[in-house]
C-alpha cells in the first residue's frame, strides 16, 4: 500500500478507534465502580440480577477495550514499520505502544476475572486493574508529551477520565438497572446512589476541565480562534445538555422519595439519551487529542471580527460555476494539451488519489462548494418544514423522507467534481481517495435510510426498532461531524469552516435525540420532543444556507 | 484542506453517518520553527537542519526525507542530541529547489507529518 495513503488511513482510523477505546474504557471502569459501589452493596434492596448484569457488561466492555487497544497499537506499529523502516519490536518500544500493551494486559485479566467469577470477582484486584488501565490511558494523552507543567496536567488527565468513567461510563449500567428493578424502593435506591456517584464524576470533570482551560486554552480568544478551543466549547455544550438531563433525573429521584413513581419512565428515557450524548462527547474527546492545545498556536488565530464577517448573512448561491473552470479539470485540460503537443501516450493526472497531496483549488471551486452547501441547505430546510407540517397534522407531508433521496442524488453528482460521473477519474480509481470513499458511503447510507424512514412514515411496519433508525443515524451523524470538524490545524479559512461545523453537529445531535425521546416517551414529553426535532433540523438547514468559504 | 467543505456537505445533514471518517490532518505535533525555514532559502554547501516542535518527540521513531531538485530522495540521519522537542540533522546542498518531508511520533502516540520547501542559492 502507498505509504502516504497508509498515514492518511492511520490518521482517521485512529480517531474512530480511539473514540471506541474511550467508550469501552469508561464502561469498563464505570461498570466496575457501579458493581462495587451500587449493585453489590444494595443487592438486598434491588435484587441480585442488577449485579449479575453489571458484571457481565463490564466484562464485555473490558474485552472490547482489549480489542480497541490492540487495534490502536497495531495501527500505529504498522505505520511506523512501513514509514520509518522499524522492526515490530522497535515499533512496539514507543512509550504510547508500551502504555497500550499495559492496557491490553490489564483489560484482558479484568475481563477474564469478571467473566469467570461474575459478581464474586475479587474487588481489590478488579479495582487495581481498573486503576492500571486509567494510568496507562493517561500516558497517551496530551499531557504525556508536554514539555512544561507535566505533573499537574497528567493528574488532570487522570481525573478527567476517572470522572467520565464514573458518570458517563456508569450510565449504561444505570439504564440496565432501572429496567431490571420493578418497584419504587429499588428505583429509589438505584437512582439516589447513582445520583451521588454522578455528582462525584461531574466534580472530577469540572476540576480537571478547569485545569485544561488554564494550561491548554489560556486566553478567551483561543475559544473561538483555535480548533482546540472550538472543540472544547462543543464538549462544554454537550456537557451542559448532560447536566440538564442529569438534573431531570435528580428531580425524578426527589419525586420518588415523596412517594410518586410517575417520573420513572422519564428517568429511563433521559438516561438513554445521556448515553448517546455522553458517547458523542467521547468521540469529540478522541478528536480533541489529535489537535494541538490552543496555547501552542500563537499565529493565525481567527479573530472575532473575522468570525462575524464570515457569518454575516448573504443571499445563498443558487447558480453553479461551470465544471471546466474548476481547478482540477482546468489543470487536467492543460496537461492533456501538453501531452498532445508532445505526442505522448498519455497525460499526467492532475490529481492522484491517495498520493498524500491535497488537490489544487481556485475561486470557482469555492463557489462550487458554496453552491453545493446552499442547495443542501434548501433540501434540509424543506425536510424540516415538511416534518413540522406533518407534526401539525398535514398528512401528505409525511413523505418528507423522499426529499433525502433527492439530496442523495445531488450529493452523488456534485460532491466530487473530479470524479465520475462529472470528472475524468474513474469510479473505482477514485475510491483510493479516503474522502471520495467516504462520500460514496454516505450517499449509499442516505438512500438506504431515506427509504427506510419513508416506509416507517407510510405505516405498516409494526416492529419497535424500525423507527429508531432515523434518530440514531441522525445523532451518530452529528457526533461524526463533530469528530472530524477540525481536519486542519492552524489555517484561518479552515477554522472558519469548522466554526460552522460545530453548531451543525450539535443541532444534529439534539435533533436525533429529541426524535428518540418522541418515540420512546409518552404524553406531553413526547409531544414537545416531536415539535423540537424538526426545529433543530430546520436550524441545520438554515446554517447550511448561510455557509461560506470565503 | 478545503476539501473538508465538500465533506461537510455530505455529512452536515446529520444523517446516514456511521463512521466519523476524515482525512485527519495529523496536526497534533506542530512545527514551531525550523532551519531552513518553510519557503525560506539556504546557502549551498554543508548545512544544519533543525526542527522544533510543541511536544516531546520520539526521535528513534521519526524520519526526515530530503527531496532534491532532481526529485531524488534521501533519508536524513536524525542526530541524538538536543532537547526532547527537537530534531537535528545535516545536509550537503547544491543550488536548486528542495523539500524536507518530516514525520514525527509524539510521545503520546500521534504521528504527524509536514513539508518544508526551501531554495538553495549559490554562495
């Protein structure tokens, strides 16, 4: 495989795998803590099944952690072996690889203990192994590579991951426990104890986040002027969403104490959404580890004036530039002409996918891209409006998923102008370009899920999982957008584009989970959520309509 | 870099995404200063190469590749000297357009790469 392509692949695969690793790690540690702090001590009130299920979940999470970490180490080692001509042993000698191997070992033993002994797994060894995992994970954070203030930053990184594990990592076990117990005493016991655990987790997160803000961000203008700051702000926004849901659960526990269990279903639904938003934060965190802290970027920060100027509303671009004036087709035409003049057998390619170089770009390319975004905004706004009409009782508007089909066709034709059917690059040849591959994959998925949701809207599908596909994919899409939203480090234009990505991602996440709430809850809560998600969708469309690259 | 905008188009509808795929910039370790400078010039003859980053670098697992004016490439030896955030090497140059491609492994496990194009002038 081409070495540059390999490094590109490593770049994005490592973020995906790292996100999965954080999820697995947090569920392992959070599950173990839930087991020993809540499920086992309270077994007399909530029954033995909660502990049994929690132990099994933690065991599987530990196993998943081993798999994810092994993938991380293997990816890194393979890239180093291919690009720096190292032996496997030398590649595995890197500090981060050693930390990864320690995590794999600890996770393996942890998983084996929990699988073999279940709720009888020895407490001290399990917790010690969880500690080893946390310490090793800390050695692959930004703090491990810092030149200054390393001690305090390592401590903050440790605390941050611990807090995330206690709170977010424990929520799956919490949801499972709420579903397992069936009486008010049990719900109250689980809710009250987990509420206190969550508060401890939140405290760890807040304290460590304050340290990160002080050492990594340092100045207010870095919050919007650097990729690290923007991503940190997005994490804070989702953290606030989680706190609001957590507060809802706290209120539910208070109502349980006063003798009413009407809020229990709401508590379950909120906790489900907390899992989704919490995991989105984990993927954002994985992405955050791949960009340098704000303090290291002292030049080319985006100013507030530039942010305002770029986002000032302008009329959308509804007319596309001609294909042949785009940079790549123009360059290809020039190369073809040169080859013809020299009677060469074939002309050089203007762009070779996977060669490690970004394609050339001119003003027409920017106009092309803006045109694409603005029309995509028209499609999405239309979807939001139709969904609102449908919510208001307009029956024919239930066909709104079909608009997605139009969008998918539009994207297929327009997203990569250098590629078939518009460009000279062959379909299969172009799939070497990670981005083109990604686009094609998304178009395929869009078509599939548009058909799916349309079928759901037409009625007749009575299974319980079919309606969940749309909200889940929307929320996952938002999280995915968040994870990739800083593909560039310190280039102003790139960051200005990123500043549009972040609210898009947050609205998509909010929309997906609001729709989830509509499906999963009843009464007023369901109705409110049913009106909210199309509004969030509409917001995505409006942001797209105002999107600019220059 | 601007290709991410087209990616945005596809992704932004908040739908149909199962994988957070991206052309990652590998921007974790950033080059703070270099000799020769990016887009700068150097004198022909023996010359020192010095690169300084924002984080601690694993020298053994990093690489510098020089591309000469005739497009031939050469792996530059990385000297075991200096603080944890620097890479040092040396080259012998004749006039022309050169480029150094660097790839570094930061101690926290991130692989980053970049290019330093520069011109060599006759003494």
